[in-house]
C-alpha cells in the first residue's frame, strides 16, 4: 500500500536572529517525513496560516509521490496565484515532498534529478566596509580562504551617506543618495582592482536602488572592471530597460531576487537580456518550478545563481546546492554561511571547504531539524525597518 500524507506542520525558528519557516510533511509510514523551506521572514505567521489551514486540509490523505500533480493542485487551488506568500507556502510542501521522494528511493536529491554535473559548488561571499581600506581587507580575507568570487559593497545597499538636505517634515526611514552611491561604487571598483588586481571575480548588488536610466549608466561605467555580474540592477516592473543595457554594454547581468510570476522572467531569458537568473526558489514555489526554470535557462545560455542570503533556511540552502550540483548551466551560488546555533538546529547542513560547498550523501535533501532545539529560538514578529527606504527628498523607493 502506498504511503499517504498524514500531517503537515509548520515550525518557526530563528537561531541566527532571522525568522525561518520550515514545513514538515509526515506520512503514514513511520519515520518517513520530509522538510521544506517556506521562509518569508517578514510575513511568517501568514505563511504558517496558509500552510496549516488551507494546504494541509487539501493534501492530507493524498500520495506524497505525486509531486508534480500536488504542486499544480496547490498552485491553482486559491484561483489567484504567483504571490510571495502563496509561493513560499507551496515551496515548503514541495521541498518536503521531494525530500520524502529521495528518502523513499534512498537517494540524495541530486541523484534523483539525474546525478551531478560537478562534485561541489562554487560560491560568492559578501565583503563590505565603512572605508575602502575596510572593504579591501575583507575581500583579502575571502581570497585567503580560496573564495574566488566576492561581492563588494561600500556602506551596504545604497552606499554610505555623507549628508542630506531633507525637506521639513520628511518621513522617518532609511535614507540614501543615489548620485553619491553611483560615484562611490565606481570609486570602490577602481580601488579594489588597483589594490588587489584582476585575478579573481568581483560582483556587486545594486538592490534596485537606482532610476532605470541611472542603472544603464552604471552598468556601462562598470564595464572596464570586468564584473562577474551586476546584481538586481532593476526591479521586476522595469525589466524592459534591460534591452537598453544589453545594447550598450557587456557587463553581465544577474536578476530575479524579487520575482514571483513566470511572466517576470520568461521574456528576459528568451531574449537573452540577462546572464544569470537568481530567484529565491521558495518565493517561486520550490524545487518543482526551479528545476524547470533552470532547464529553460539552459536553452538560452542563461546560468543559475539562486538567491542564498541569511533569510533562507538551511533547508532552502540545501535545496539550492542540490540543484546546483545537478544542473549543467549552474553559474555561482550566493553563500552566507551558518552560525553554530543554526547548525545545531539543522543537522546535516551543507559544508564550505576551500572555496566550494559540498552536500552530504544522505537521502533526500540530507538535512534534518531538531525541533526541541529550534523551540529555543522563537521568531519575533515586528515592523521591518530596513525596507523603509527613501531618497533624499523623502520619496519612498524600492529597497
């Protein structure tokens, strides 16, 4: 008799101080369960509600082996679709179903998908600093660890701020100066290349903080510094501007962190307007759509660079790594590392060794959760401040 889905639970935990959402799908077979990442850390209670009060009643009693059918069932059941809350809720279940399938087959996910294209996964790390000297020092630390891809920022997203002439009554918020940020970014790349040379790869994250025409200019002016890629240059609403960028410079472009809807990326890929797709795979619905997206990208010469910050759970990172190991058109993986507390909560985390990340060979995603330890790190629901970004005249801007 085939196994059936017996229960679906959501586990909220924050071992590194960032809210994480884990979905546990239990089956009728004793000890056969799967784990998935549904982390939308700014709306964790809403995702939990959707999974437990809507997806669970829909799925209990069904065969967990029917991953493809169940994904479409979840995606269509609310009629409206392609949003971050729905996508993350579906992802939590979808990843857990793939985890179950791997365990039932006694195979790690990368084997279930068709095997490895490479033995390990190259990653990029993040180097920031208050001064140019600080940034260079932090880059060198990664180079000393054999990390060959480093994303550099000077003063965080949007850069540092010297001074502002804000109007009277300007609202509270996180202010930045786009013009100064652009000048400082060019200065930063000039300094790092002059000091440390061209024997490694540099990346940069604009985080959608420029007006489109300014983004075009920045991409052109950064071209001499030979970036591995320029990240999230434009918001999803401004994707048509990539045509102008492509026509004017050869700076490689990576985009997709905020994408939810396939119509946000299909024309970019099919018209070869970006070089790397870097979606947050739980945001788009999990492993099932991510593997299809990677295959679509391969047909058009676009490589993968899945989103991998601290607000992805170790389970989500494991899913990224398994996809990276399998898909031929892998490009690079963002890697934020794990704090000891997170590794205690999530035994089996992928490991960084000498510049590469390795997955273990355990069945499924190869990672578990210690629920008792997870309960020691409760989530905190409060108002998110860092996304309250504004330019100098007080206008709210994309974060």
